[in-house]
C-alpha cells in the first residue's frame, strides 16, 4: 500500500512540500503569478514575444456583452471558449458550428446558443476562476492537431507538458484524452500520460490511472510508435517562456498544430508531479543539475539551453516494442 | 536524507523557532511555578467565575440598586467577590439576606454595573439552615379559588409530608395539562406560575418560596436565572425544579450541570430605585486551579506585569477567549494533516469551523446534522444549477436554503422530542453554504468520487480537530498557559518548512518503491 520514504528519495522523486518550498517559492516570484494565472495576459505576452499561440477570436468581459456572442461567432467554423483565470482545464468548451443557433461538441452533443451564453455568463461571474473572482471569457480559434498524432487521442486535443526550470526543459509528457476522461487531458480524470524523452521526443512510458499501458485504451494505437514532429522547435518554444514570464519553475502546455507547428496553450506556475509517474523517473536529479548552474548558464540563448538539456536528459524507453527493436 | 529532512540553510529561521520555543516554555513554567497553576489537569479544584451584569436606564435622580448575592450553600463556597461600577458607591450587605447595593446621587441614561464572584466547588461545604419564611394568608377570586382547592385536595390526599405534597402538586401541573382546573389556572396565572405554587403551598400551611438558581456551564454568556421552588419541612428544606422550565430555558444544557442558588430566601433578585428597564444577565467560566493559587492571587497586587494574562479580562470576554485560544490547536491539526499526511479538504480551515460547531453540538449530533444539511443542500443546489443564475445570487439562494433546512430540522426534531436537534443552529451557515456550493461544483467537474475524497477529508480533519480541541488537557493548557500559543506557533513554523514526502505521496508514488 505504501512505499518507504528513502526509496522515493533514492529514485529522486520530488514531493509536494519540496516542490512548493525549494522550487515554486524559490524560483517563482509571487508578483509574476497573474501573468500565468490569466490566460489572456499569457497570450498577449506570448504574441509580443513572437511565441505562437492559438489565434484570438475575441473576448467577453462583461455580462452585458454576453448577448454579442452570436455576432462574434457568426462566421467562425470552430472555436474554444475558456475562462481566462481557469485552472486544470475547468470551464473549457470546444465547439464546432452546426447552424445559426446551435454548436456541436467533439462528442457529438449539441449545444444551443442560450446554453453557450449561460456558460459564458458563468465564466464571467467567476465560477471557474481561483477564489471565485470575476473573470473574462476568451474565444480562440480551434487547433487542428498534427495528423501524425491522429489516433492517439479520443475526441480531445493531445497536449504536451514540458517542465522548464530556469529556462532548461527538464521533463516532458504528452497527455492523451480518453473516453473515460471525457475528452479532457487531465491525468486524474483518466487521460493517458506518456513520458517523452527530452533528447528525442520518443515515448518512454505510458500510464493511465497510475497503471502502465501499452496502447491507447480507446483507439488501440501502439503508444511506442508515437513520434512528436518538430520536437526541437517545441522545446525551444517552451524554453523561451522562461525569459518571457520570468518564472524559474514553469509548466508549459504546448500543442502541435498542422498549420503553425508547436503552439503555446498556457503556462502553469505550479506544475503537478504526476509527470514523474509518466516518465518512470524522478525530477530531483535533473533539478539538482539545474540548481547548480551559474547565472551565466541560465542567461544562454534558448537554443543553447535546449541543446544542453537534450544532452543531459536522455532516457531509456520502457515501452515494449522499443526494447524488441 | 529521509522523510524528516528539513532545509538547513536558514539559520535565522531556526533561531526564530528556537526563540519562540524558549519564550513559550519559559512563560509556561513561570506561570506554573510563580502562580502555582498546575500543568497537570485534574490535580485541581474547580472554580467558577460568575459575573452578573446589571443594566438599566437611570432617570437623572438618585439611584439605588440592590442585588441578591450568592452565599455559601451545598457544594459551593464563595471565595471572593468584587464589583465594578464607575461613580457608584458599593456595599456588600451580609446577614440573612446577602445583597450588594450600589448607590449614586445622580445618574442619567444607560447604566451598567458588574458584580463578580469566584465560587469554589467543594463537596464538603453544606449550606446554613435557613429558617422557614412566614406563611401569609392567601385568597383567590372565583372560579380560581375552587380550582386551587380542587387541585390541592387531590395532591394532599396522595401525599404524606411537605415534600411529597410539593411533588404531587408539580406533577399535576406537568402531567394533567388538559385537566380543566389545571388549564384554568395555567391560563390565568401563565406568567406567575411559581408564585401561584408558593401561594398554594402556603394555603396548605407548607412554608415555601421562589428562589433563583443559575445553571453553571463553562463559557456561557448572557444567561438568565432559573426560578426554583424551595420547600421547608421543619428547619429542613429542599429545592424543586419547576415543570416547564427545563424544556424552555435550559433545553440546550447538558443534564448534569451544577446548579448554583443565587438567591436562597425568596427576596427579589434585583431591585432598582431611580431607574427603569432593568435587566440582569450572567456569564460564567470554569477554571482549574490549586487552592494555593487562589490565596496567592488574593494576596498579590493586580499590577504584576508578568501575570499579564487573559484572566484579567471580564468573565464574558474570558469565556470568548477560551474558545479563541483553541483555534490555533485546530489549525495546527489542519497543518499536520495537510502537510505531513497530505489529506485534501474542501476549504483550508473550514474543518476548524466545523470542529468548533461540533464542540457546541457534541460529536454525533454534529456529524448527523452536518451530513443532513450538506446532503439536503446538495440536492437542492442540483436544482438551482438548472435555473441559470448568476454566481452570487446562487450562493445567496443556497444560504437561504441552508437556513430553511436548519429551521425545518430544528422544528421537526423538537416536535419529535429530540431536543438534541436544536443544536444544529450552532453550525456556521455561510460556511456551510460555501461548502455546499464548492462540493456541488466539484461533483459536476470531477465526479462524485472527488466529492467523497474531499468531503471525507474535511470531515476527518474536523473530527480530529474536534477531539484535540475538546480534550480537557488541551483546554486546560491553552486557557491557563499563554506560552502554549508560542509553542504552537513554533511548531507551525517548523511544519511550514518541512520538505519531506507527505504520507499519502508514499502511496501515490508507490510504483517507484520497487
């Protein structure tokens, strides 16, 4: 049922308390949190820095503007509505146009304009935001995810989480939504987490609900065959978020778009620890390497930092087909 | 490196923690040695501080306030008394009828007078025999006279002496509420039933008077006196509780609260000349001290700086602090459970507030009440979520719903004879509403399992915090030793710098254990 603490220590597992004290409160100044806790601010920041993000269709900032929703969505084939201050994917609705007053979810459920307006109104009153503070709703263009990733996700868009410490990518994982996660890419809701090798972007290990899996439970695709296109570019984008946000311990959520390549979805100043389970290894040994770096190392350009990370953090895959090769 | 590893890079931090620990221990020991307050709970005698607060409106002329004072009686000794009343002359009159008398030449407007007595519980003490009062001739107008005679004749026939006559009489008023005579008397003398009973007993040549007592319960504020019947048999006398009193005024009191007789002779409790709208309310507080400490306290001057403690506050405020000083203990439990164990709760310190409510209600009643209110609230909240309301309005609706649920449960349980159910009103309603709202959102987003995890975690935390906070040892230490607060603070700081694994992480990452 339980393991012993020194065993975790030996495997270099980062625990919640250590993460909070030694990394989050040490590297992330509190005043920078609003940047990442507000998706609109993150997006504007990224745009200014030339980091690609999904195109903004519009925002709704007050209850009065909710009635303008139909106008805003008139000619848009598909879109995602998000609360700017939402966390953990709460309140995100991904819809395609059906007719003038109806939209359709990935799952095929129809959503009427009235329901949509109610959802936006809930977002504005802070239902999904931290502490229930008033919020704004962001409407973004749909991501058309890279066809190479087809069959690896059920309904939702697979996203890639890269932990970036002082500008160096240290660990990465892809999150694949499943039927049981209801199209959401949250691991605790039943999504599949696939650990990715920092050096190559190849899959290392895959877990669902804490257990190892070999195939996607819904589509049946062999997870060991997963190839992430434009891996280096993706890592560089993630690494650049450090300079732009100023946060030294950062979770970057990326997606691969068919047209624009790697794009930044959102930043997280308190990235979770499950990435260790998906990678089958602990964060601590890698973080300790980064801790020991000088300020000059940290000030290197993003491309150099990614190159160093790829040298330091390569790992052996645990997935079966990989070992039979 | 193991689970107990702390980061040792911050010397000033550990200096601060050490400093706090030393202050805490020194203050605690100082209080123990200098003031003889026992560190061990139980080696003590119980002392009740009872404070009477007299309020009235003065008319501008001379004012004289005369108040009954408690005197030695079975089980209690009055250790010392004091009054606070700026501008008033105060005299304690002893003798057969101990009274306190405040006098002033001129006072106008709202007046507040305080009287405080330290009363020692001692089983050895027995009250002085009071001579029976004189029996006044009484008569009633018809048809009440015949009703009185009828009831009295019935009670007389089924009794043997003064005490059994009283019991029979009170029983008739309690049980035969529908009998015609009783109903007639009850309706006509609704406000003066105790006086009616005394007169009826006098009619039967039984010496009796209405006396007033106070149910002593720790930390109570703004309490009223309870009328009681004192009946003599020769020079011997007994106290009778009145039917109807128990079910109204003291419904929330535990069964075994000691009863202090405030007024033993049948004289008025409060007599104000030169003022109107007078009222008297009582606050009380229990503390455990060694007898020597009392003597020492009596001898020492009150201006000792190191004796700086909440015990110098009025009893009403002390009673409040008794609870306030427990909150750090509850918060410490939350810290331990969240940081060391890793339990998830809904709302960080919500469990402490629930635990405080449990202290008022008792654990089982509290748990049942909490689950009933939250379950019903979640059910109704499910309907509210379909109404498409704005957030603030929806939570307001939930608050009103929670109040409605609490009212309905109170009335229902009272009707069913479960007076325990009334305690449900001790729950913090706004907190309950937020809990319901948060649980409901959690249910929609993460499913029922997460609600169970967080709800269960919150309840478990609340129960553990309740146990810690209701433990007589903990209560004794937190209330008597202010130094404990420093020690708790130091512990919390230490826990706050703990970087080891949480207990539940050992389960979460157990895949790495092999």
